[in-house]
């Protein structure tokens, strides 16, 4: 489990990269959720259909979730969160720190400062984890 933090925002998060399409993997995750009590749970490459994602969300007892259906037998995303977490999602196409930019031209510090101020004005925080970019938890 990770604690994601930016400023005063701390969110217990559970990240899983890989399918939930077999009962062993689902049982392992299902047993960890009550123990770790994450507020946010992200599963990439879930390999779940929309109806399977609905079932997983109910069984893991998260209040809210967003899903992307698999294509064939691969892909799929599942983001689950507790109702106490205010979550706003979207592609803002901006960064807060220069280290978030890879390749091409550097981003201007003015643009980063303006985006940071917009987040602060709306009382929003970045859910950037204090860990490596790619995370796997089994």
C-alpha cells in the first residue's frame, strides 16, 4: 500500500497492475482490502468486462468506481474509491513539476505555476504517489 501525498493531501492507495480475471488473484486482493483499508484502488490491465467490473466493485465494497471495458481478453481499467474522497478526473494536459515532463520541449515555469495556483484556488491536490512511476502490488 502507498500513501499518496501532495501538500496536506494523503490518500491510502492500493495499486494493482495485472488481471483480476482469475479467482486466485481476486481472492488475494479481496483479503488485502479490509486489512489495508485503502481509500483509492486502481487496477490497470484488469481484463474485466463491464459486468465483471461491477461485480468486483460491489464485492470490494467501494462506494464509487470508474471502469473501462477490456478489449477482447486484454486491457481494462478499474478505479475504485471511498465516498469520503473527493475525486475529480480529467486530462488537464499540464504538469506541476519539471520532472514530470519527458522529451520534447521543456514546459514553462509560468505555466506550471498557473496550474498549481488553479489547483490551490479550487482546493484540489495532486494524487502523485511518493513512489516510483510504475507500481505493482500482488
